[in-house]
C-alpha cells in the first residue's frame, strides 16, 4: 500500500473512533454538564479550532466517600482478580490470611489450574497472579484494621455461575451451557479479558475522588499495572486471533455485553481491527482510556444493569461502604 | 513441575522484586541526606521552578514527550512527520531530524505501529487543545538513525552498537520494537510521577487516561518483544540492556526492568514489589530523553531542549 493510502485508511479508522466518541457525546448529553476539552481526529489543516464541548461529569460520588472507602472498593476487585488468576495459575486460592477483615468473610466458588498449552500464556498467568496478590497485600497494608474481608466470590464454571452468565450474555454459549475459563489457553484469556479493562476504567474513574496524594500516586501505579495486564491479554488474543478470528470477535461480544450493563455510553471496545489498524487499546477519540463510576463497575461485576447490592461474581455483594450498582 | 514447586519458584521471583524494592529504600535513605532542594544559577536566580509547577507547566512538559513519541511512530508508519499545524506554539519551534518508514515484515507489528501512531497524535492534539494559547511549540527533535543521533547514542549506551555505529530503529520490525521500548515505559513513569502534582481534577483524570494508554502501548511492545524473543533471545537481552542504560541515567534507584522472565513468570509489567508501576520525576524523565545523568537543559532526543518551564534534567 502507498504511504498516502495508508494514511487515509488509518485516518478513516480514526474517524470511526471519532464517530464512537460522537455517539458517546450524544448519549452523554442527557446528563448534566461540565466542561472539558475535545480535539478532532483528522490531521487536516483546514479544520477549525476544535470547540470546547460539553460532556457529562462523573456522577457525584456517594456523599461522604472517603479514601478508605475507595481503597476498600478496589480491594474487593483485587480479591476477585487475584482469586481467578491464582486458581488458573496454581490451582489454589489466595492464602487465607490475606482475605480477613471487616465485614462478612466469604468463601470462593473456585476454579482450577489451567493446563496451559502455550508456555508463554502460562508465564503470563503466573506473572499476573502474583501482581494481583501484591495489589491485595498492598491495599490491605494501606488500610490496616479498616481493610474489608474478602466477600463471597464466584470464579467457578457452573452453568449458573458468573463466568457462564457473562459468556451467555455475550452470546458465546447457549442456554444451560457452561463457560469453562480453565479449560484451555483461549478460554483463560477470554476470562481474563472479562476483568482486565474494567479494572483500568475503575481506577481511572476513582482517581479524581482520592484526596490523599500518596494514595493517588499509588492508585495511579495500580492503574498502570492493570493497563499493562490488559494490554498483555489483548495483544495475545489479537495475535492468536489472526489464525482463529473467533477469538477476536469474542472480545467484541464481551465488550458489547459489558456496554449493555453499564449504561448508554460506549465505554468499551474489543480488539478487532479497524481497517489496517489493531485495536489493542480501548480509548475515546482523544486516545484517552475510559472511566467508569463505582456503580458502573458494580453493574459489570454483579452482571446487572439495575441498582442492586449483589450478584454475578459477588453473590453476596462486595464488602465496604461502596456496594451499590448503578441504575443503568 | 508440580504445582507446589511452581508456586515456590513464583514466590521466589516475587522476593526478587521485593529485594529490588529494598534496594530502592536503601538508596533513597542514602540520597535523602543530600537532596538538592533548589537548583541555582551562578547569580543565585532560580534556574527552574520544578518544586511547584502549574498544571499548564505539567501538561506542556507532557506535550513535549508526546511530540517526540508521535514523530517517531509517524515516521515509522507513514514515512513522514506530523502536520505542521500540530507543531506551533510558544517557545522556539524546531525541526525534526527525521526517521523513515519501516518496511514491516510482520503484519501484526505494522498494525500495532499504526494504532500507536494515531494514539500519540491524538495525545498531541488533546494536550494542545487543553492548553490553548499556552501550548508550547514542538522543540527540535532527533528521531534519526544517524550514528551520532539520539537513538544510536541510546543504543550505544546500552551496548547494542559499537563506536560510530548507527542504531536504525526503522531497519526492521525488531529494531522498531526496541526503538519503541526505549520510550514506552518512560511515558508511564512520567505520567505517574506527575499525577500527584496536578491540581485540576479534570486534567488529573485525563492524565490518568493517557497514563493508561501509555501502559497499554508499553504492554503491546513488551509482549511482542517477548514472543519474538523466544526465537531470538538477543531481543530479550537488548531490553535488559536498554533498561539498565535508562537506570544508569536517572539516579541510583532502580526504576526500570527489561522483559527477561523472573523464575517461571514472565516480566511484561515493570513493577515494584507492591505491584505498583514506578514513578519518575520530570527531571528523571529528562535525564533519559536528554541521555544525560547531569542537570542540563538539552541533549539526546531534544537537541535544543524541551519547551516550557520544566526543562532541566536532574543531577544524578
């Protein structure tokens, strides 16, 4: 392809992202307003100076939300991620002594060790498992006696379980079928995909709510780690999706399922390519990662679009003061 | 290997990371005795005011870095630089010592390069719009493959090329990925280090969003180098060498890791023992892009320095 054609094709894929952004803004205009800056996507010199446009502010945080509330909210999510990766990598749950705390401690509906075919995927699983455990331990250390216990968590493979329900919502399996995220490399990667981008949007959405600069910088460090993990998982799925295109379309389906849970705005993208460009990084038209409120994150973790306090991966809800999903 | 053995090896690997953290604290304590509070000129006038930069100062600092990344990826993908209307602003606008289009052999790498190029252009555009008339112009940038250019000097510091030999990041998929590796993790540490300095919550959240994107990019590059490194172990060695070269520039603390596996685990994600990404101060970031461990205002990828008030590298 000629360079000029390449640029045109790439800019066209960029324009598609912009369309997504416009869609985002259209749906967002329903909400009350704050001012932020947006920029156009094409590089043409004839473009007028991009206007300052109106986008929705993050919904107001729950009144009286403290840094400890936010860190405990994050700790629930890290328990979930760590348990999934620990089972997949080692066949065991997290050590019991790092799941204690305030609130009701719950059991894990467990998974099992994946018999990995690709030794690289096995190495990735072990790396991420240990990172997530480190996040659990770090947050618990920061919170001290205020740390919440691990609530009941479902990372099992039952047909009525959270992973199967999520996969069914995405159309990957039929009624009554089970989605076994521990069955093979590909299913493991898709199971990881269900979580990883959500963690990024959760930490980004929480960033402006954190008052302590020390916690903010630490949260930025966890945000970065989650984005690295997500980038890793998405890159591997994209590469394996070259000979097996259903892997790429599965990510699109999971992304759409997440989007159907967390409200009308499009906050999610699969890995399928835009023309001659990959889509490893899910971003808006400004190449900025998306944000989710805590309520939107719980919509996905609870697998519900309504305001409730439990469901999906957290059958008895999360522990702590931030526990309600949004009415989406 | 049994599960138990696997886990023990993995835990050992984690201890290695924790040891790095302990080294970190040790060197921090050593350095604390001699923290340079303010850099003064000979006349006693503050040379720079990095102690309390404004949000605009921070965004402009980031804009310089995004100019650099965008130019590199734009040349690699399109064989040309950014449109000039994206380069204007306050300060002295500089020319680019150019790169060239990579003849990619792996179509996946070509697709990744295009995706990252467009993301970086959007970051340039976003920051310029957010800054409005306060935005800095693109300073002089060197993304060339000349033997005395920044890429070659960086690669030489890492021991990848000999005296007077060029390192051409446009010569092959592998060289392109190593060129990208030189930048990507640095962007993550720069945005993380800046995050507690940003006062405006809207800018803070936007910066967190750019940080995330840079981490995704870094993961693409590291994951791809690791996969290719199974057949070509020299690629993995090269990332370790580049990482060590960066660490030799930005002070005594170890803020950087290559992609060599730790025990039975990969090391795609450079983290401390708490699972947190590293931070770099603006001065430390400039040590790397200026390719200089001293306090200077120009060099390396920015032959005339960056534009804006944050422009002096740290004295290490």
